[in-house]
C-alpha cells in the first residue's frame, strides 16, 4: 500500500464529501432544535435578551430564558443583526466551524515528514467530512461543530504547553475549554479532560492557570443570573431536556455505564466509533502509548461526556470527533510504513472496517444530500398566508423561519408535553385543537409527518373540532392549516 495510492483515494473521497455537502445545502429540512435556537437568536438581537413564544407557559420562558447556550446564541444574534433573520446566516456558523475543523489538523502534523503529514491531514479531513454525524450537523444551527473547534484548540495548546511547560499555553487551553462551556454546558467535558491531563502530569501551577482561564471564559454565563437566581433555579431544576434522576449520583453512574448506547446507537455513529477503535488499536500496537497526553485527553472526554451529557443523544458525541479524527488520521498517515508489518488477519479486519465506513458514509451522505428536498420556508409562507398577521399559531417549530415577527408561533412540542400531562394520550385532532384553543391560538398547522407521529386517526379533512376547520392543504400534503373561525379576523391572506 503506497503513499501515492492512499493519497489518491483520500483526495477522491474528500472531493466526493465536499460535493455531497454542497449538494445537501439547498432544500435541507429544518431541524427542530435549530428552529428554537433561531427564535432565541432573533429575540436576543431585537430585545437584547432571550425569551420565547414557542414555549410560552413553560417555566416562565416567555418572560426570560436564563438557561441557554449563551455564546452560541449571541453569535447567532450577531449574524441576524449583520445579515438579517433567516436560516442561512445562522447555519453559516456551523459550516464555517466544519471548515475550520477540517483544516486545523494541519497544526497537529507540523514537524512530520511531508508524505506522512499529507496523508494524516487528508485522512483527518476526510473523516470529518464523510462521517454521517458530522456531515449531517455541519449544516444545522447547533453548537456542537463550533465546540469541536474549541476542542481541537484545547488539544493543540495543551500538547505544546505540557511539552514546553509554558504558562501562556495553559491559559490558552483553559480559555478554549471555557469558551466551549459558554457555547453549551456540555463543554465542561473539555474542562475536565484538560484538567485531567495537567493533574496526571503534576503541573500544579499550570492546572491553576488553566482553571482560572476557563473560569474567566465561562463567567459571562452568570452575569444574567445576578438578581434573577430564583428564575434560573426554576429553569435549571425543571429543564425538560433532562430525564428523571439524570442529575443524581446514581443517574450519573448509570449514564456512564450505558454510554455505549450513544456511541453505538445507530449506523449514523456506529461505523465512526468502530473506525476510531480500530485506529486506536492499530496505533497502540505499532507505537505503544507514546502519545499519552492525547489519549488521556480523548478518554477523559469520553468518560466525562458519558457521565454528564443528557440522555444518549448522538449529536453530543461530535465533541469527541476532533480527537477521533486525529487518531484516524495518525493511523492512515503511517499506513505506508506499518501496513507490511501488520499481521494478515488484523490487516484484513482493518480493510473491512475502512471499507465499511467509506461505503456506509457515502450512501448515508448521499441520502442526506439528495432526498427530502423541499422549499420548507416557502411552504411555511404559502400556508400561513391564510392566517392574519399578528395571529398566534400552534404548529411545528420550523414555522419561526421566517415568520417572525409577523406571527407568534407556539410550538407543538410543548403541546405534546401538556397533553401528556392531561393524561389524554393517544393524541386526537380534538385534543390538539382543544390545546390550541386554550393557548389562544387562531390556527393549528400540521403536516403528514406530524399526523403520523401523533397517531391521529382519519384524515385532515375530518370534520372540524373545537371550532377549527381546514382552510389550507398544499398539493403535496406538507402543510394543513386549521383556523378557529371564532378567533379569526380578516387579514391579508383572505
């Protein structure tokens, strides 16, 4: 297996990854969470603080949200102020972060010979762009890709800081880790991992400098809480994203034991996990634990993520991908040297793992790029033309794009929780319209997917319930609009 052959294959795969990513951008479905984050960014840009109409009535969120991904939302608000409200100015943050994540490994390979350096970087870049999980979330307005960049910065600063015992680099590493926390509280994973490296190295002063820098970077998180601690505590204690007992000691230990449910949850991440494990085994087999600090940082991050991250949501594993990409890149970069000395059986297993990752990634990325393409925002605009401006609407979270500020959108996700609390599952059109009426909504918006997910019987043309009647249905069945005749006023859509 020659350097030239590997390089040619990597360049082809990298090119395919870039083309698929570009092809995936138009008509990409709006992810539910990014719609909620977009509303946060909008209100931050307009009012100077975060509140929400999507979850009005829950934990006083309509008054002020204190528990949110601060720096991530602030950056989004900045994009809204600069380029206007829309999904693509916000998604640009993740796309730019993906680009940085793909290019930063050049820093890691400095000092290696040119052949190994090129293969290492190409392999790491290919892993980042092809892995289905990062491919999918590279174009969603979520914080994980941005956090992954701070994870790489943490490693680069920490690796050189430990080697040269330079206090300035300890401070830089701490600032990178703290910045990740300010983007999303899951970033504490990086703080713990970096501190673990320094403590095992017995760099006591370095640990203090690192911790102080991380604390300074995180400190803006607490500024809003001053004078509002009761509201913050309410929102923290009853945050619906946490499961029951997740934040107890027993719950933390259980999450750690069950972390495999995240790393092997679905094909979206399974093949990436197996490739990382294979690369780790191959690298340790050929060179031992020579890169001890890197491996401590990687394993500490994995343990901290398992113990602290809510549930087993796969996007949170993106925080591990910078380290996984380096491990895979290091392995592939040295293949021309190590391949011949690798036992035939293990070599075959490695070939199967690589091939499986590549084939699955290309298929999964192609499906993501080419299927389910719609003008989602255009469909929202056409559907809501029948609803007066200023009306309150119960519907999917993605209605906030681009309907703010013309209409108030109440999220169906909250309706699900409320109807569940009422003990009225399974859902019916009657219970949904009853909730819409109680929330003061002039209209209810559903689509085929929601119709199936709620398990609603009948068809959207079912006789009206609670005064709501079907007034709009697009030809493809992507949007159904029910309007309450008693609440409806004349508007431009009439």
